[in-house]
C-alpha cells in the first residue's frame, strides 16, 4: 500500500508503541494516593513535562484529552462561555476554512448557546484575510476567536502571530488549532505568545493530537495559559486544574510524549526531505496530468501537503480508483469521509462547487518515499481518465 493520507493520521512510531506497551504494565489510577496510584501518577506527570518541553509551555498548562476534536471543543466552548459570563459578549470569530471540529462546534454554539459567529473570509490560497480578522475581533462583541495554524486540506500556514496580535490588542482570548501543524512546522506556545503580545487576550489555548505525528489515536492535549479562564466541558473529579475531569491515561500520555519528542528532534531534516518529495510530486503532476490545477503553490504550506483540482472528475471516484490501485489518498478532511458534500474549504477559496467536488489531497509523511511518488505519478493519469469519462455526479450541490 502506498499511503498518502498522513494528514488524516500517520503511522504509529515503533518507539511510541513500545513506550505505550511498557507503560501499560504499571497498574494504578493516577488519582489514587496509594503506591500503585502514585507510580501511575509519576508516569503521567513525566509525560506531561516531556510534552510541555516539546510544545515549549509549562507542564501545568498541558491538559490531556481524548484527541484533537475534544481539545478544539474545549478550547472554543470553554473560552467562549467563560468570556461571555464575565463580559456579556456573545460573538465567536473564526475563518470560513476551519476544520470541522471548529465549524461544527461554533455552529452548535450558535444554535444552542446564544453565540453569534463572525466568519472571516480566506483568499484563493485559503489564507486568512487579516484586515477582516482584525475588524471582527475589534468589533466590541467578540468573546473568543479560533484559528487553524495551518489549513488541514490545502496546507496553507496561517499568519498566526498577526492574528493573535490583533486579538491581544482587543483583549479577545484566542484558541489555535495546531492539530495538523504540531510536529510538522516549528511550534512554540511560549514564543507565539511573546511575539503576539498575548497577555489578558490573544493566544491563550492551543490544541494538539498524538496521531498526527506518530502517536496513538485517542490521545490529545489542550495547552491552556495559566491566566486563561476556561469553562470545563467534563465534570466529576477536578483533575487537570479542574479543566477536564476524569481518569487520565498515563500510557497514552507517555506514547504521545515520545512521539512528540521524536517529531520535534527530526523536524528540520524532515521538513527539507518532505518539501523535496512534494516538489518532485508536483512537478511530475504538471507533466503527467497537465489539466490538474495545483492549489496554493505560491503560499507557505505544510511541507507534505499537495492539493489539486482535477476538472471534470469526481473526487470520490478518483479516490476509489486510486485505492483499487493500492494508493491511499483523500478528497479532504477525514472528518468528511463518507459524506457527498463538496469541500467547504475549496468553496471558501472561491473556486466553486464543481472544483469543490473534484479535489484530491495527497499528504506525505515520515514513511513516504520516492517510490511512493513514482507510484502516484504512474497511476493518476489512468485514474483521472477513467473518472473523467464517468463524469460528474448529477446530484444538485447545496
């Protein structure tokens, strides 16, 4: 199998697997005060310290969760509710090209929890409109803001410091969704806060997930600045500063910490390697499928992301044809898998409904090789021709 869907999840690192297995041999609840419980506690807190070092934050600021989606939900909803309670403000600011964990969270808050949503546009590279962002967070009614560090479909790296600086000027707490970026581009919570002048506003929370960088699924974290006020979503125990109750998972935390340490240690070399692979893949695509339209090639992107629109072909058809050839790709976020709706990100870029249904996302990662690139370049022209002959779905796009 040629696996080019690393942005959905990347293979578990052997070191993280071994660390997880070793940690499961420690029996005890980390909240218990007996010796077994305290042994589990030591594993957990050591993992928290190691992950904090990889993220460049204080250990007390790391709140372990069940994954990126929970972290995003807690970051957005928790900040919004705490800020609404203290100020009466009722608006959430975010972009039109966010991950579904954000889009669906703010939609729920709008429908059930009073929140108004200020949707800030992006350009044809999925890059945030900073002027519109600054205007929205400075409106006087913004309770909280949330932004992707890098777009999960296109790979576009967002102007995080400038966006956080605008929030800091207006005293608006900001959540950063770094689930797809951490471990793939430099990411320092402390440096981002200093650069943006965050104090009392600006960047105060950051979401990450283990499975995006070689850790296990079902483990994530929300970094919460010491001074930030966040309403918890889960109650019953008071663990983790009272921000996320429940029995914690020491083994998952250990595996996450190991994977994060390795990803950060290898970061510079891996960025260079993946960029070279990506550039070779894109150059080959221009020759093998000249009709393909590559997205955001002039923008700063995550090093392993290739996004393209293949006119006249249904993205789902292309995905299945490539899968039958032993090549795993996606049409967009894995959270949209199995749904016929066009990519909301491509729509937000202004490329239209047809393009939004004709997109493919190829994402390279730690295990990707030159042979993988060769396999895609060999298989895609034939798959495209077959998909184009089949044509687009006659289903009306809504």
